[in-house]
């Protein structure tokens, strides 16, 4: 049963090395996949170690009523007449 004249043993020494190499490749692939998944969950939106990180936003002062009115007029949310009326109501 365990003799070297078995049909499957002839020329199988190279196959053993190929199987060993295949196991190493599969192990490396699994480790790389785990590392990739951990990095993706740790750094959302693809912000990896080699990408520039955005600076944290500095707190800004709240908009004044006139700035809000200007922004709404510029965005087309209110008409010119409405803008002028509200601007005069604010004293300007």
C-alpha cells in the first residue's frame, strides 16, 4: 500500500512542490484580502495610507440674515422684488 511503485507516486514529487506553492499562494491571497478589508473599513471612501487626508473643517461664524438673503437670491430661491423688499426690511 505504501510502496513507491504505486501508480500515483510516479512523477508526483514535482506535484508535491506545486501543491505546496499553491497553498502558500492561497494563504498569501487570504491574508492580503483580510488586510484590504480591514483597511477599507478603517478608512472609508478609499482614504488609504498614501492618499492626502482632508484637513478638518474649522468652525465658522453663523451666517447673518443679510448673508442668508444674498445666498438665497443668488441660488434663485427668491425673486428680485422679494429680495429687495426683505433687504429693506432688514434696514439695508
